């Protein structure tokens, strides 16, 4: 099976996020009906940052929205997100609570272009 560059990079992101010791599960775009195990991380492709040269695409960087969800308001996971691999750049976006769960939302962009 031939994988695209974005599939390979997404699998790398799955590995990076799964390597955080305190995380129980990592989900890529789970359906709303899926029961989640906490603490967890949910991520989804949210944008494609693109650089152009001579009116054509020069470099593309996938951008992901990554949400850490934990019952603990002082979760160590949210702190570890800022220390992820040098393969990606992480920015904190916002925090909110819902259903007695704490949500930390980040924007993650890979440092290496897809093409």
C-alpha cells in the first residue's frame, strides 16, 4: 500500500503524541459517538500552511488542532505538549472546561515541509 506524505506525517504525529507517558489514548478525528478514555488527546488536520514562489506552491506544512482532555486541571500532559519533538512547532491556543473535563487546545505545525 502506497502512503501519501501527509499520511506518513500523520502517523509520525500519532507516534509522537502516543509517546507522552500519561496519555491513555490518542484519537485522530474520532466520531462524536465514540466513547473516549481520559486522559486523552484528540487531533485533526485543520489547515495547510503554504509558501508560494513564482506563483506556484513551494512548500506546504500541515497544521493540526490538538486537544488534551483530562479530568485533572493541573494535568502534566498539557505541560508536556510544549516540549514535544523538534519535528513540530506547538502553540497554545485556548483552555476551556466542558462536562467537568479540562481541555487545552494547541496548534501544531510540522517543521518539515511535505513538498
